[in-house]
């Protein structure tokens, strides 16, 4: 007899539907599996044999052939265990084919027949919905993750026998859904503004530092990249942590896209209770290239993709390995990571706001030569760890000075993150209105071809920028980034045209890298 069962495979953060065929006939007893399979998929036949036997199901000796198609896609992972087992049982007549039609199955099977959780369930459920399948059977531990997708019925499986009864009941119309928590519902009901939960990182805890706070607000308003230079203990790390508290919450569409990344990485539980909160990732400087950009035989997302739509903070920037830092260049421009493997090219989203912090020299006091004890060679070696192309991708460079004792002890009420966030939200609404229907969301994403259309500039501002181009030795990339930051500053003040003062402030945040890197 012949049977067919639907499942799916994850490629990057997208999922492709796979059909599992099983044929049972007379002949030498054997279980053959074909369809461009990886070693872990080939090993599934041993797990399935044991699981069926230990579930108390007896099958007569037959020749079993299992095919997974399309055949031009390499099948990897353990997600195929459950659909293969069900296809075999259906081919033996243990389950009617009608009970399996229209349902997508995914899950690993243990030797005693239990259904174990697997990664990448969310993209699979989304792919099933797009293909018109409105019922998905997943491991019980993955049920909450699958229920993020609307208009799809989720059948949570605990064991092979239970799944068999589940599909029979569903086909007969006697199955009733058990109530399960919904991360989107919990988020809406519990906290309207989830970013407020990061109380330890509120801007109200940062004393003084007006210029730094201003730079953080500009960066958050237009989602610009920012580099902070300053001596140890000046508050760079604290400011970077606070930036995540002034970013507006994710939209439902953004949250779902980010959840797919965490699902593929096997880290969905980190998003489950903070579904609408923007991610904040701060990897240690010992991270590998694959850890930052993603990788592996079957590529998984790295820290860049895990920070998608949020903040990626790189502390002690000069301590990262240079090849690791250089991998940032392409994602910062294209907001996407492409990993090429012999099995294909994998795409991961990388729309991040990069915030980096570094000491200006080994001792931390440069360019104050009265306190800096580093030689010229030591300073140059320290600064040259950051390449010019990467430095050119920083929209704002801020010098963070150590706060004075009076600033720390002054009884002054500082602005809270909630107050700053309200202004950031207002500025971003202006951008969303301007870019409606274009696929662009923030000023940092304005293509150079549309700069003149969306960034009208006063004659005084144009003259200042023209004069500064040669003086600061700006590249074309740097030139356009100055205009984008100026556009954000103008939006913060509610003006349609970029004035001279806006260009001047943008240039001030751009000139620090020249002050530090072009010193004599």
C-alpha cells in the first residue's frame, strides 16, 4: 500500500514543504529511505523501528520504501521522524490516509515513542498556512511557539500512540483544543510597553552626559549606528543598555519575523514572554565569526540576526578579532546576511542598530596627552584595529567624558527612558508617514538615489556640507550618512527642510573620528 504525509524543512528562516511517501509491499524485509538525505535523517529508520515496536504496534515483515521529495533539496534534521513513522503506519493500514490529509507533521521521536521538540517550528507553521494547510501537528513543547500563527489549528503531540488517536479524533470531529498560552495575548494583556521592564537600564540613572544622551536619542529616532569613545567608567556600557529602553515596541509583523529567527536558532523561549520587546544582544569580544554572523554545516543565525530589529552592542570594540568585525560591513549596508554552502545559499535578516564602545587607547585617556601614557605606536596599533570602511559605517561618533563629582552628587532629576521614548516614537511616526508604501521605515534606510527627494536642504546647510566634504575628507558613504542623520535631527524638531543647524550638529557627531584617528 501507498501513503503520503506532509512535513517541512527550514532553509535559513524560510520553510519549504516536503512530502513523505511510503510504500509497503511483499519482498525481502527492509526499510529503505531515499531523497537526498543527511546522516541524521538516514538514522531515523532505527529510531522509528524502535519507537513503533515500543509503542506496542506490531508490523508484519515487509519491504518498506520511503521517499522524501522534492529530491533536489537536501533533507537535514530530526523533524522528519514523526511524518515518516505515520507514513509507514498508514501504508500498513494502521491509520486511514484520510486522517493524515491536510495536516502537516513535524517532530523527533525517541526510542520509546515519545515526541520530542525540535527547532524551526514557527517557519514551518507559516509555510503550512501559506500552502493552505490549516492543521499542524507538533511536539507538545513546541505548541506555544506554533500558536503564534493565526488561522492554524495546532495538534500537540506527546507520543506516537497519542498522535495516532489525535488525528483520528480530529478527522471524526471529536477533538477539542486544550487552552494554551499565547505569547502575543500575554504580552498585550500583561504589559502594554514591555521595554519598561528594563528598569535597571533607565536613562534616569545616567547623571549628566547631555551630549551622549542627545546622540542616543538621535540614533534611536532614525536607527543610526553609533560609536562611543571614552575612558573606562565613563558610562558607555550603561548608555548602550539604556538605548534599548527608548526604542518603540515591535509591530506584530516585526515580532513574527524576529520570532522566526529565534525559532530556527532553538531559542524561541527567549521571545515568548517578551514578544513585542526589541532585542538587545551584547556578545563577548571572544565571539567567533560564525557566532556573530551565523554558520554551521546547516547554518543557524548568529548574534547579528538575533539582534534583528533591535540593538547589537559591541563593547570593547578593539578587542574583537578583526575578521569578526569585518563581517559586519555587508550586513550594515544590506540589512541581510547571505551564507553560501554547497547545499545552497541561506538568508538571515540583519536589520540592526549597531552600538559600539571602545577606549581611545590602551590606557583610555587619549587624546588627553597630559594623562595618556601610551606611545604613538601603541595608540596607532590600538586604533588601527578598527578599519576605515567599518568606521565609515558609523553614523554618529560620540566622545564620552567621565562625569564630574558634582554631576554624580547633584540632586537633579534626569529624564526617564519613557519620556525620551515618547519623543522617539513621535519622530518615527513622521518617518513612517513619509515613507509609507516604499518599504522603507527609517531615515537610516534612505537610498542615496532618493536623498534629494526626501532630504531637501536649505542653501546655508548645503554650503556648510559642501565646505566640509573636502575638509573632513568624507567618502560618498560618509556624505550621505551625514545627510540622513541631519534628516533625523530635522524630524526631531518637526521641520520639513534640513537647516544649517541640523547639518552642523550632524557634522559634529561625524568629526570625532577625524579628531581621534587623524591625530599627529
